[in-house]
C-alpha cells in the first residue's frame, strides 16, 4: 500500500500520533501498514480508531536509522538519507482502523500494532510532539532540529578545512585560531 494522496494542511486531523523517523516516513510514503506499540500504550489511545496526523518526532539515533533502513531494504524499500527525513512536525495523516496482537506481516514486531490505512502526505508543519494521541498545533519553525553531524552526507563533511600536518602543539593552536571564524 503506497501513499494514496496529498492532504491540504487545512484538512489534517487535530489528533496526532508521534512516530520516530524513519518509521514515520515509512507510514506516509512506503505503505507501512502497522505501527507497533506496547499493550500499555494502546490502552491509553482512546478512541483507537480514526484519522490521525502523523508527527515525525525530533529524535532519531544513528542506530535507529540504520536498523530501520536495513529492514526496509530487505523489503525492497529505499529509505531516504537521514538528513532528508523531516523531524519535529506533521508529515501526513493515516486512518487507524484497529489493533492487532498477532500478524504475519513483516512490519509487525509486537506486542501490539495499530492497523494503518489510507496514508496521505502533507506539506511539513512544525509541531511539538507528545506521547500517545495528542492535539497538535503549528509551532515556530525554530523547533525543527538541524541534522546531527552523522546525518550529513560525506561531501558536506569534507568541506570542513583539513587538519594540517602537525609538527608541534603550537602549530595546532595556530591552525585552530585561523579557522575559528569558519564555524
């Protein structure tokens, strides 16, 4: 199941579910049909069913990204580069139609999973997230985190000035003083 359409921001549901990247991207763009949650968390999602905005959480560790990317590759899905994944806001919506405690679907890790249908992308809207379902509102774009150093493509990293061959400690100090204004 791939994304079924583009949703105008004005039609986004007021209740949202925060999901860490790249899983949020997979829900909206790659047809991820299940969102795994603990049994305790599912008990707090009331009502479970309904249309919900998908909030891409601010956090994403290198390991979370690489584990999810590798999993998606095994399914034939190419995950975007980490710096290309939007975080800290609403990226789309989905209809939640139920909860399962067992499934043969490869996306099921359990112990429970929300059943997702009809994913729709939207223009990115910065918003503060919360656990469970929450009523979201647009936030100042300053809340959107910059990509962490590990998320940047290698060519952006190579643009940093190279360290000179250091012969003496004074050479290193001199190099740092010359390049301090480049930050």
